[in-house]
C-alpha cells in the first residue's frame, strides 16, 4: 500500500465518519456531539476503532487539539495494536494542525522509532521537519530552528528520495537555506552602516562562499565592493565587481558597483592575490577546487 493511498484512506475515513454521524444524529433527534460522550461513559469502554473514529470526527470539525487527545488515548489504552500505529501518525498530524510543534515532533519521532519501515515513516519524517520549518518567521529571529529544519529536511530527502514528500522537502530546504543567507546579510548591513567594514566584509564573504545559490549573492558582492573600497582595498573591490558583472550584469547591484568603481577611476577587474580569486575560478572559469 503506498503512502499516497494511506493519506487518501485517512481523508476518506474522516468524511465518511462525519457523514454517518450527521445522519445518525438527525435520525435520533440529537446533536452530533452526543454520538460519543466519554464524559458519560468511561473512554476505556470504547474500542480502539471507535476512539480513532472520534479523533477523525474532531479533525473534520477543525478541532485538532481534541483530535490529538483521542489519538493519544489510543496509544495509551491500546499500545501494541495496529490502531495505535495508525493513531500515532494521526496524533502527530493533529498536533501540527494545532501548531503544537513540540508534541507533533515528539509523536512523529516515536513513529519513526517504532515503525521505521512503515509506509507512513516518510510522512512522519516530513512532519518532524515541518515542526521546525513552520516556526521559521522573520529573518531577525534566532536561526537555531532554521539549522534544525535544514537537517530534518535533509533527512527526508536522503532517507526517502522516492517519497511524495521529497520534492516539497527540497523546495523548503532551499527556502530555509536562503533564510540563513538573509540573516548573514542583515548582520553585514548592520556593521556596514556603522562603518565596521571588516566585520561587515566577513559576513558578506560567508554569503559569497557558502550561500552562492541563494538570492542574496548579488547584493553580497556589491556590499563587498562597498566595504573594500571603504578600506582602500581596491584589488579586492575590483575582483568582487568582476564576479558580480559576470554573473549579474543586468542587476542594479552591478550598476551601483560599477558607478562606485568608475567614480574612483577604477573598473571591474580580476586580481588573483585575494580570497575572491578562488570564487572567480569557481564561478567564472568553472575550476571547482
């Protein structure tokens, strides 16, 4: 049975339970919330399947916190049953829907530990990665979650390359990677505005060397031109501009760098006596070292 099929069965079951519940409630002249009332009858008296159906019902009502409770109860009351296995992955999903990321991560990790060869193990790994990724917000926040998201997304890509989640994990990995580069740029700009040129250059250098595939590389090269010119290091400034011109000549960043150089009687030009010479050989000449 494929993972996609498993997902479809879960969704279908939620809809069927909701429909049957609504019909039964109308026929009996009562509300849908009374078809299963653990406050009146101890939860232990219900079967694992009945509790599982209640969890699906709560998900269909967009009450993920309640759904997670019922799925967790199956794990507690029927720990070694097949329903416990199914409830555990649904528990991770319900917690994530409720934005309870630590509990979602915990449930997903338990599923991976207990059922590493199950069809839904890839989905559990993906949920675990999302528990980090979905907490990444503005660039100014601490980047620890971004590093954890990258590692978890890499696990999805490497361990389950043929799963339906690998493509999404690759996309999110690239976005998280870009997010880290954005953090380096923010700090670099901060130093540059305060004339701490060496500190700023170190940040922009990280982007150029370690984050070349992100959207921030062109600006980082331009900021290097600014920083090096401010320090009087013209060879480095000209080399950074030469790389910028080769790869991003049509951008405003190159136009600005070109104006800065020509304003001082200089032009973009490659010099091999600095760290940028390695970047030049890699990005322009294709000599990967």
